[in-house]
């Protein structure tokens, strides 16, 4: 643990989900593979497209409609519908197909469980502070075991912009009934979590993963940890 700023009294802790409470890379790969398998089975015309073709189409959509960049579920659903239309399916079939394919993606996206070690840590921390989640992703917290560990989870979409925009931090503090400086946010991303928390007036803990970029002075967190279990030091 490395401390850069004096930790002020805080009243609640918020956690990023993806790559903070679990390794998200393999999960997304699994969900993408499950989505393609579903499309190839149910919509054979899609066999001519690779995963990269779908990603390229989604980027094109977000370039035209920048607000979609803040709603991963809406962006993927729109991409699926447009892609199926371009692959030769009618509007109604493309619409129903996009809904079914999105449901399959979300099922695969949440087909895992947070480790018992992390859940145990959250339980101990939760005995002392309210715990919540702030996520740019679209995992289902209930299905992965976080339903009882976190009081509530805010996610990007439906008008709520992704971190580092302040939307989720502000909504969280309003719902918790605390000031921004009383929220301690824990996350793995310097750009989304540390910068977002700082811009919103919150304190931050950076979970510096082995593959992370070096710390840059303009986005100094309150403190840095290298393993989530180091948060136990706050309990002593």
C-alpha cells in the first residue's frame, strides 16, 4: 500500500466491478464467443462475419451517435439489429434477433461467481461501512454473487454517463446521503476510476494491476494497493 494523500474520514466505499472484483478479460471473451455461437446457429447468414466485423460496426455506430458510447447494452443491441439487417434479415426478424442475441450475451456475461475470498472481504468491510458498486459495464450483480455484498450498483446507460464523468459518483452520494469527499472509490482504472473520483470530489484507491500503466502525477489517487485484500488494513 502506498499513500499519496492523507485519507480523510469516509462514510461509504464504492467499488468498480470489472477487473477490480474479478478478472473480466476471460469473461468478456467467453461472452463474445457465446454470442457468435448463438448468431451462427440461429442466424446462419452471420457466419460470414467475424467478431472484428461486429466490433467495427459498433464503433461506426458510436461515431455517429456518441451517446451510445455511454450505454454498452444499447450500443450492442443496436449493433446487432443493424448487423442482422445488413446480413439480409428483415426489420422485424433483425429486431427480434437482436433482442434474443443480447439476452444470450448478457447470460454469458454473468455466467460466473465472484470468488469467496473477495466476498468474504466485502462482508467484513460491509460490517463497518456501506458498500456499493459503480460500473461502466453491464454485468448482473445479483447473478455473480454481489447482491447481498453491495447495497446497490449503478451502471452506465439510460442517460447515466460512464466514468470518469461524475454522473455515477454524484448519484451514489445523493442516494447515500453523503458529501462527495465522504465516498472512497476503489477501482483498477486510472482514467475511469481514479480520475473520475478525483473530478467528482471523492477519495480513491487505485488497484494497480501488474499490467497497469505507470502512475501519472496529474491523476494521483489517495492511495495505491496491489491486491484487493490490502483493504483489510482499513479494518485495523
